[in-house]
C-alpha cells in the first residue's frame, strides 16, 4: 500500500498497528484484555534489524492501546541483538516472556524475562540463556497445561521442547531438551533436497490446547512461508499433519501465527508487509476471526484488510488514551513525559480512527490533553469518516514546551449513538508538521 492508499483507506482495519512495523504476533489474554506482544522491525530495515519487543492491548479487538517497547534485547546483558519472535504467559500473577536473542560472540538462544505486570518492566532472572542447542534456537512458544505442567517448544529447522519447572525459569533436567521427530505424517512432506528440512515445518511454532486436542501451528513450506498445523492427543505427540491454514499471501516472505480465544470468539494473528514501505523486513501484524470446524480442524484463513468486528463498544465518557487506535494515518507514538505513551508526529491532514464509540444519548463537550511548541493547531472531531459529520473542533494552543501538557476543551453537538470517531488534525498559520502532541481525551455527556 502506498501512503496515499493508506490515507484514503480509512475503512481498513488490517494491519492493526500502523504506527510501527511489527511482526511475530503473540496474543495473551489476561484480566479481560487481550495483550499482543510483537517483535519490531526498525524503519527502513533491509535485514531482520530488531532491537525490542512491543506490547499492545485491547478490550474490544479493534481499538489497540500502544504500551510501547516493553523490553529491549539489552535487558539480557549476554545478548548482542536479534530481538525476534517471543511469547509471554502469566502464572500466579507473574509474567514470563520467552524470547530468542543472539548471544555475544554466539548464536541464537532462548532467554526468559519476568515482570509483575503484562507491560513490564521485565528483567532477566537468570543472567544467561534458559536453553540453547546451537541449532537455530528461535521462536519459543509456551503453554501451561491443565495439570500445571508448562511446555516450551521452539526452533528452526528443528523443533525442540523442554518441560518447564513450576518456577517457569528452569526446566526438567531428567527429561532434558527433547528433539521432536519431524516426520511427513506429523508435519507434512516437503519436496526438498535439504536433509534438515524433510517436512513442511520451518519455524514460528504456536502451541496450545483446545477441547482436549493439542495444536502446533507453524510457519511452513520454506520461503515464502504459509501457515500449517499439526494436532496431537498429548502435549508431546505423536503429531498428525492437518494441512495449511493460511496460504502464502501478503508481501512478507515470512509469516508467524498466534492463535487465541477472547470473549467467546477465536482469532488468528499473523503478519504481512502491507504498510507503506512494508516487505519481508518491514512487517505488520494483522488479525482475522475464524470458527473452528466441528471436528476441531481449522478453516482456510485468508489475509484481509477488513479485519475483525468489535466485541464491545468504547466508552467516550471515561479517559481514553490518544494511543488507543483502530486505524491511523501519518502519526506515531512515543514515551510520554508524563509516563505511558502519547501520539506524536502529527501533521496537517493526519488522522486517527477510534472504532465503535458509544455516545449514548449525546455528548456535550470534548477535552484533550495536548502539548505544542508551534502555533498549535486544531483537532476536528468527525463521525464515521475523515470527512464525516463535524461534531466539534478543538483549538490546540502553543503550550510553550512539549512537556507542558494542557487540558483543552470544546463544546460538541450531534454526537449520539454508536459511531467510528475520527480525530482529523489541522495546522494553524504556517505550521503544517509536528503540530502538537496528544496524550489522552474524554467526552462529557449531555446532562
Ligand atoms: O522476526 C524474525 C524471524 O522471522 C522470526 O523469529 C521468524 O518466526 C520470522 O518471522
């Protein structure tokens, strides 16, 4: 997609993150929210230039709150880079984030970091890798079974697992590091001369259980990848190959699955190269809703730009973060001087879409927390389209310092019922770029 197409296609919902290149989606449901951990392709990358992991969360599957970079590879003092695909899981109120990283003077290894909150801060409790085989130790996936036994699978081209101990930062030494037998019956037959890759299994495993059946969903078939899966009656096999879920699509030669249920619906996360400047090293995460077949098998899932429908409406009468976004054009996010994140790089004509906002019996006023060192600008509040009904205009003054945040307010009319809300940004005078920063917003209802 070009920049022009992105601006025009305000009705798109995939990719779900437009403010950064993101890859390797790993969903985790916790406390009524879905947290999505992603790796992060640096702008303009021509290789896997990846330094940190980001986190986004949602309560409605369409509006995603940006929690920023929740961990950098430097958190592991033994790492030299390559912050690739990870997965986070909660156990007893702690959050365990398993990630592959390259060792200083060595190859990829799997590390684990721990936090007291899903958005960090994460720290390395071991000071060394959790596990390494020196055979492509990437893409860890973790699952805690009903009996409390946790499993960690990973690897490219081989598939390995360990049984994690209850502390989640060590593993059963008696069982040790187990290599899964990659048979054509288990993972599909590949037509290839590479003895290391006899099956469709490539990388990016995603391991979970549903209705007594264990699933191993994985990036498959070599480059360019599609996504296939196997199932097993036990957490450690034997595995049966079940076919391709997502054909090779999009403009990224890799793909990476993340599967979960949330609020009674099933979701399939993946990545492609759909954003402007996107491709194999500048990827973007997307999501599709699907329904399992009655026998537990997957339907075919195709990449779409329409994405998923909301599972809840957004309440405009409580504080909402500016970085809670369904679709946006032009803007970026950054750590906020007040803590958390804010929206930045706001140029004239940029916009943010917030989906499914329930104004109920009507809104009377709108407030936003903003900061600017320019002439300021304005925020047009519009319904359903960037050029939709204008319900109010907020004047943004020069606050003289980008850390001098001010709460500005304006009256609003004709905002009733459920609508997509667009913040359309406008310059003032000569100012057209980097107009102001935007931290949070809230409407007041008609009394
Ligand atoms: O993102 C870097 C690597 O590309 C991941 O570890 C693989 O799964 C592939 O997506």
